[in-house]
């Protein structure tokens, strides 16, 4: 076979027959055909011939041939894309011509089940033609949409009214295709009529399929960001396209569903800008104190690594501290339009919506802005807000979502947060367990100045930070393809870092892994910066040392604060407050009356103007010297009520609270097999919790 077997100007248009199609199944031989061509017209003709041959084989084959021909430098991407577009149009024209030929002569002697005329759509029934609708429906496009969890089919329908020629298009999912009245109304409004008959909607759907045979364009889209595999190649998806070792493939369609979500759009990497962009990104460390900037910077670089994040970064502080604006600077590493007004979700969204978005936004930074529990109008509103926090933070830390059932009884794929979540607010999430799953970052007014912030925002809006991230991702793509099971190696590096951090960081057992995960992201970005010579080794060491010290210091502070939210701490603090606020008192162990006068007011007794002492509230136990003996039931009931008033609910059972006190070495004389002990008090020997007085005054 030679290139000149068919003349270059034999391409078809309209209702002409297409040129003879050759067999290009031998890919190597096809590539070799381009080697001897010097005439540009002949080269374009050969590309078009290959396009005609490969289109019927589907998108996977098209992409394989495209990648192979481009890699061999036989064709340019733009030339191949143009040829595919032109060949599709030619094949579609041919298919429409064939469909028109099938309908010739109707309705007098119809040979097809469905046909159209000036009055609309008809079906050939057993007793003659039946008028189905006053419009003509066709399916113009079939979209295969990958969500990261499952594959969806979407159909684009064109509806043309036979009344006034009005046209409209509508896209429906597979399940909605059967509801013809709904999509006809959406396309052309109330003027579209389906006339009542047996199985009328089913006939309209079938007619749309029949009239579109051979003319439906197939298209593949992706509805998530982050790493995936396309044609055996590791690529990183954003709305711009697929970024891999060969650069940005803008022909890969990524549609996240909303304008704000589609703002996650990395630019085409530009080597000329790479060094300046990386230095600008690292310079954000100097925007404010290391304790504020280091966690944000590390989380941004950690987000793109292909393993699940270990922690949620939670930035909190009073209004006017610029916490949302700081978060936006790091979000803009993934798209210049992700400003404070461009965040795709917030706490006003439903829990299900937030969960779904956090799944879509894999391997990017997802900002959830403005957690203000004080603004909740009612307890119900506050409970709903905290439920969202619970689902998002716990789901991100545990890589777990809610399982759901389909109508047919099968289990839907689990949607768990895959983004590196960054939350901002005026307060922190309630509860020791949730706080242990976050990296708390406090920012106060003055940490970040308006002058520095404005300069950084200008840099972000110009796409400099996004260019730094694009270059970083491009570099990582090569690691992903070249290193065998790179994610497993990342997990091993994370484990090694966690074990090292555990020797220095105290607090909750999750803290070392959270710090190690953030430092993992920083190390990989610094490796990239060194390789492109954006920084020196001395600068790298200094940046890493600063960030590591800041993260360890923050972890130590958070450990102390988290301890105050433990069950035993809430219990003791509630008892202490109840005693000082007049809602409970302790009696003297020996007399069951007033404790020694010097200590009485400390244990819930009030002194009047005559220096007489009287008990306040409910008796919850006894005191003797430096020992306190609490009635287990009365003290627990008082603690629960007081904790609710203080908006730090004690939601742990009485038995678990007592075990927590024992585990903290706060019950010095617990009997074997019991956490309580017996004492003589008030003429009886009740079982009590024995604590030292200092536990109620100084612990934790």
C-alpha cells in the first residue's frame, strides 16, 4: 500500500460516499508509512486516512494511536485532532444520509418502525401509523463519565418542534432517558407534546435511538481531579486536562460539574517560569509566623502525593486575622480563580454534598471556610453543623465514607474524602477525638499584614503559584511512571518519618503521623526545587528545619489542649465548676456536715453576712483533708449537666469515665475488681470514687 492509493482530495462531504479505508491494524507499519513522506498534503491525507480507520474502533484505540504517533514524532497533536474531527463529521454525514434513505417513501409504504414528517414523530403500529409527538428527538452525543467511583452514561438529546421549528438540547443520565416527557419539556418547553398511546414514552425513546443510529458522537469525560491511569499512563487531572510526563493533554475532558469546581485548573507547565514560580511559592513561608505558614505550605505540597492525607489542617482565629485569605493563597496553587469567593463548598453546604465534593477533589487542597458555631441560631443548627464536621474530619482521617444502597439492593461505591482538607473558622471542632484528627493552626490579628498579603494575592492571581504546582506535578508524573509501586514507597517513607517523629512528639498517637505526612509533602517539593535549581541545598535545609520545628511545636501545644478535652478532664472540670458555682457541694466525711471553715467555700458552701455557712446545690460526696470521696451516681449526673451548660458535652458513659480516671492514675485506692472503694460516711458505708483534692483543683 502506498500513500497515493487514494487522492488527497477524495475526502467526502455531505451525502457523498467516503473514500476507501485501508487497514492500519499494524501500528508499527503505520508509523513507518510517515517516514518516507515529504509532501505535506500527502502527510495530511495519511493522517486523515488513519483517523477514518480508527474512529469505529472507539476512544481507547484512538488514544492509543494518537499517543504512539505523537511519541514517534510522526504527527503533531493538533493535526491528529483536526483529522479526527473532520473524519467524525464525514462519517456522521454518511450515517445521516443512510438513515434518510431508510425513511424515503414513508408513510405510504413505510419500511422502518419510526419516521418523521412535517407533523412530527410517528410509529408504524399493527393497524397503521400512530402519531407519537409533535417534535423530532435525536440522540446527538453519548458521554461516558468516570466519577472515580463508578462509570455513568449521559445522553445529549436534540429536540426539534414541528410546530414552530424551535430547537433545544438537554442532557440526561441513563436513568432519566426513559422519562421522555420530562426531557422534551426541558428542551423545548410546554410546546412539546407526546400524544397519549400505549407505551408512548417508551416509543419516543426508542425512536430517538433509532433515528440516531450511526450518528451519535461518543465522548469520554472525567468528573474528578488527581491521579488516574489513562491508556497505561499516569496522569493528573484538573479541568484543564490530563498532565503527565508528556505535558498537558488538553483533549482529555474533565468536567467537575460546577463552575466553582472547574476552577481547579492547572496551567500548562512552562520551564521558563518554573524557577521563579517555585521560589515565589516557598516565599509564602515568610508571609507570617512559621507556626501559621508551615502547616499550610506543607499541606499544599502533600496534597498531590498519591496516598491518602493523614490529617485535616484546621486554621482558627478571630475575625480580621486574614485566615480565609491565607487559605486562598494555597488553594490558588491549584487554579488562580480559587480565591476567597471561589471556594467550591462551605459549611452551609449539606453533609452529603461536602462528602461528594471531597471525594471528587482527589490530590488537591480543598478549603472549607468559615466555621462559626457561635452563629448557630438553635441547638439543632449547632448539632447539624457539628455533624458535618464529624463526617468530614473523621472521614478524611479514616479514609471512610457512608455506605449506601442502590434501589436494586446493591451497594454503592463508598465516597470518602480524597482531598487534603483545609478548614478555617473562629473556633475548633469539639471533642478530643476530632481534634486529634486535625492539625490546629491558630492565627491572630497581626500575624499576617495587609501589605504582604496584597502582594502575595497579586502573585496568586497571576497564576504564579499554580505554575509552581503544575511544574511539580509534571515532575512527579515521571516518578510515578518510572518508580515501581511509587505509592508503596511513599507509605514506607511516611512510616519511617512517623517513627522518628514519635520519639520527639507527645500527645495523641495520631500526632506523629500527621506531622510526618506534612513533612513528606515538603520533602518531595524541595527535591523538585533542588532538581530544577530553584534553591540551593543550604536553602533546602533551612526551609525544612524551620517547618519541622514549627510543626513539632504546634503538635506539642495541641497535645496539651487536646488533653483538656478528654473524658476525665471534662468530668473533673465540670465537677470543679459545679462546686464553685453553687450547683453542688461536698460534706465533711466525719460529721456529714460543714467541712473545716477555711476550706468550706472551696467545696460548695456559702458564707452569709453573719459568717454562717450553708450548703448550695446537691450533695455529691465528702471531703476529708486532702481526700475527696465522690458519690459515683450523683457526681456523674452533676458533671453531665454542668458540661452541657459549658457546651463541652460529656458524652461518655459513667463506667467509661471511671475507667478513664483510673487510667490517668487519679483513683489512688480503687479496690481490686472495682474502681470504687468503701468509706464510712453519714452513718453508712457507701462505695465512692476516691480522688486527691488536687485532682479537682489542678488537673489537668
